[in-house]
């Protein structure tokens, strides 16, 4: 039994895992889990991840979830080049520091921005209030200031001269936010240069492959959603608009 990655490439964390595995030549079976169709609620997927979230990994009898944890597992198991997740204690600690900051600060903002700008119009047929969108934009600006001044500091990559798991995680989330209208790169030349470095290392062919589904016009249409899930999705949007 080989490695299985259970992914929905509409999800930025899933794209992160997909890109990382592909870039490093890790052999895996791609198990598509279409969230919009409710695949994550199936009995079969529940055996892989009882929490019913993607991405999820199955390696023989071993299963796990959470994108960052999966990336670190893959880096360790397949003994990837040291720059991805350095053995040096201090370098590894700084990558861990960034990853924890990112998933607690940037990722929630990316998710909130997506739900307000994409899911609210899709499910409610109306745009989110301007003040809600402006509040998220201001929070994003503050987070980007921290990213640029504290973590990036003009370096080619987050951990220094070489790419690491931290760059792949941050890249996929920031690209998602830029595609929903957040100003990630235009007025921030240091972050724009970092993006170009990451794209050059990963390769645009792979990046485009991973983002193909997310760029499809019908990917987020109400018709593509599981009718049973529309109710709770709508309820979630309404909570964000309170």
C-alpha cells in the first residue's frame, strides 16, 4: 500500500501539499475529495480523517491531517534536501516559528476574505458589506507588514538564501488572497521579489497545474455544491456577516 494524498485542489493548503510532493518527486496516489460535492462527509473519507478536513494523508495503515504536519512528515520520511526543513536546530526553530505565525495570522484572514468575496455572493446573491471587506483589508496590510519586516527582511526566501516549506505554505495562501483582490504584491517590491523567487524555484507549469481547478469559472458555483451542504455553508456565511 503506497502513499495516498486526499486533496481538493480548490483548497490552498491542499495545493501546498500537492506542489510540495510533486516538486520533490514523491510518488503518491491522488485521491480527489470534492468539498463542494460533500465527499469529505462520506464514510470512506471518515476512515482516513474523522475530522473530515482536507488535506489528509494515508501511508499504509498510518493516517494524518493538517497541511503543515503533512509537509513535515513528507520532508522527514523521504529525507528531502536539507533546505526544505533544516536539521540545524535554530534554522528549524525559525521555520516552525514562521509556520505557526502564518497559520494563526495569515491563513484565517485568507479564509475570511474568500468567504466574504466569493462564497457570500455565491450563496446569498449579494455582496458582503463594504465595512467588512475594508476591515479584512486592513488586517491583511498589518499582517503583510509583519511578514515583510519581521520574517522576510529582504531575504530571497523566508529562511534565508534557500527555499523551505515555509515559502511554499505562504506562497499558496498569498496567491489565493491576491486572486480575490487583496493587494499582496503591487506595492510591496520585497514581497513581489520573494514571489518571483518561489515561482522560479517551483516552476510555473507545476503552479498552474495545481491552480487549474481554482481558476475554473464554475468551481465555486452553487450548482456544483452538494445540496445537503448548501444549508450549513449559507449559515457560515451569515455568521461572518453579523
